[in-house]
């Protein structure tokens, strides 16, 4: 029993180490995304708010496209490098085999992810499916150990077969883009949500699902972590507001008015509150590495680029954070709904520029209702106190495991 528990902890420990290996690249990726969404892209926050003629220049369009392609490559590289790192760490006592297997793991994932159809965005993963990548890594570890005592010719033959299978799968994805997993998930979630939830309990349940998917390292549909203005309920609210009936909108509780306005600061689970808790505890425990690493993620988090924070700590595959994430989110949405019910704040119904930081979403989408700012501050502070004891436990467990290893 103890041996099984130790193996599980060790697997998770290796995954965390591999996450930290890709942290620098996640940081670069987040800054590129910030520049794109705030300044450079023709649909950036600055472009939409200023309507400047500079965005008609060809050179800026070229820069934007170059950065866009670079973002793609970084996502591909991080996913491939994560697998290579995890395979290498899992086989660290077998130097030659670990290098070959990690290289093969990198090549396999790279081949699968770069099967892009020209002119489409089907295969650009907005976020790697970390759990699937971890399973692929352990498959390579298992196969390498299985083949380690075999003849070299047999080993190389198996490696060649694996590469051939990867190449065939890549070709299939290229020819039939509609079978792409991410595309199918996005499509089905859009259908399931229909016109959009317009009651508080379903909104909370969808938020809890988003938290579970995030922590599990599974794919989170865009519709659950980005403001989505194409729901019918959002359109009807906007039409009512444009008709000078803001106080009588048909749907008071929607993703737009509740989830996006009160419970997405820094990302799913109100990651800015978690950031504050980690920063406080790491300083209190004099953990300089965590303190510096956390500070590096602050600016990306403010602009909702949370990948460095998710992989740097890491947050992904940390089951201990599920309870505080749910509690913080439920509190934020319930408190926000109460503020709307009491008419303390105007509902967020207006379309905001893409790239708008979630901290300012409610303020801007309500046409500048300043009362969103103190409400946001209250939610962040309460979230900080909810997260603190769980962060303390997570730090203690990691310190204990470090001593064992």
C-alpha cells in the first residue's frame, strides 16, 4: 500500500519537475500573447479603443502574423518538450535509453501537433491537454523498459514503427481536420450550452466543471474561460440595454453578468487570489524560489495569461486546490449575484474589446460602473483567506516529499 502511494507521489513529483522545465517558455508565450492582445493585433484592445490608422500598415500586420505563428510554435514546443522531459526523468537511471526515448517522445508529439491544414486553425491547441501528454510520456517509459533487454535491432525497429504510426496519424489529421479532438470538444460544448445558462445554479455548476478540467490537466473549452458574447441571452441583454432598459434586462444571471464579471480574475478559480496566498506563504516560509517564480507570473496573471502560473507552481494536477477553488468561485458568483439583485452594481451587458483584463471586465462591460472595483477587491481578499490554509498544506507536503527523495 505504502509502495503504491509512494509511486503515485513520485509520478506526480516528476510531472511537476517537467512543468517547471517548460516554465521559461510559458513565460515567453504569455508575453507574446499580451503584446498581441493589448497592442499589436488589429483586433487588440488598443486597436479597438483608439481606432488608430497605424493598424492599417502592412508592416504591423506582418509583425502580428509573425508573433501569431511564434505562439503556435511555442505551444507545440512546450507540449513536445514536456513529454521529452518527463520521459527523461522517468528513465533517469538509464542514460542512453532515456535520451533515445525522450527524443522519440518529442518527435511524436511534434508530428501530431504540427499537422496543420493551411488556412485553418483546427490544430492550433489553445492549451495542451497535459494529462494526455503525461499518459503518452508514461507509455514511452513503459515501452522503453519493456524493450531494454532486447536486441538493438529489435529496439530500433520498434522505434521506427512508433515514428511511422505518428506520421500516419499526423497525415490523417491533416486530411481530415474535423476529427481534431479540440475542435470536436469546442463544438459539442457550444451545442450543450445552447442559448447560454441564465440561472445562478447552472452557472455555478459549469464553473465547477471548468475548475475540475483545469486541475485535471484536461482541455477547457474557450466558452468556459473566455467572455463569450454570442449567446442569445447575452444578445438580448445588450439589446435591452441599448433600448435604455438596463434596469430591466431579461436575464440578470448569465456567464457574462456573473462568471466573467466576478469569478475570472486571473483565470478559472480566481487565480489572482491564489497568487496572493502563494506569495504570502512563500515569503513567510522564506522560500525564495517560489517567491521569485510567483512574482514573475504577476503581470501575465493580471492580463489573464495564466499558463506560467499554472505550470510554474504548478497548479495543474494539484487535487488539494480543488476545494478552495470551488469555494472561492462559489463565493464570488454568489456575492456578485447578490450585488446584482440588490442593484448595487449595474449588470455587465456591453461588449468589451478583446484583450480586456478580467479585473476591468465588469467595470467596462457595465459602461463604467466604478462600484465593480471595490466589489472585485472584496472578492480577491476573501479568496486569499480561503486559499491560504490549503497553500500552507501544499507547501508542507512538498517539503516532506523533498526530504524523502
